[in-house]
C-alpha cells in the first residue's frame, strides 16, 4: 500500500482521525506494515506482546478460549491492552482472509499518544465500548 493510500486510510480510522496530516505522517514514519495470509495467527492468547495493530485491509477474527468474540475489519485495532499494561495477550487474533496491518511497538504508540493525546482518548473510548459490550453479553 503506498503512502497516499495509507494517509487516507489512517485519516478515516477512528483512532487516528483526530490527527493532523503531520501527525499521521509521524505515525507512518515509525509504523511497519505486516502481511498475514488467511488462517494465520496474528497474535496468540497468553503470549507476551509489545505490538499494537491497526487493520489496513482484510479481516481478522478475535477468539478467547476458542469462542469467537469479535470480527475486525479495516480501520479497527487490537493489542492495546498489552501495550498499556504489559500483560499477556487476552485473545487469539486470526486472519480470516489475507490481511495487512500497520504495527507499532509499545514504545512507538506511547510516543504517538504523548505527542497526540487525542489518540489516547480514542483508544480509551474504544476500550470502554468493548468493556460495555462484554458486560452486556455476560448479562
């Protein structure tokens, strides 16, 4: 995916939509694209993790103890919990189809958040939404 396409996609992703063009350029300068073939494990539940992922293309299934809990598509993200608390991965994420993600390390995403607090707020809003959905599904 070329830089122009990446800038456009990131500016539409809720997590980065509040960033200026310069802010998006900064993110792209430190992020890496990673490609996963359909059926491959992107992250494994219980493993150590230092990466944060934003789905660029394709889709991925999130499951915990073999039970599907979410499907992720372009513009969605995962891996935020372990970059915030340093704990192990809370779920498996498997590519449903060929999938490309933008990956940032723990220290990179923390740097992005320190320079762009709106990214941190968007991440917290999404975490809150996910927690409410989980509580609702357990009721």
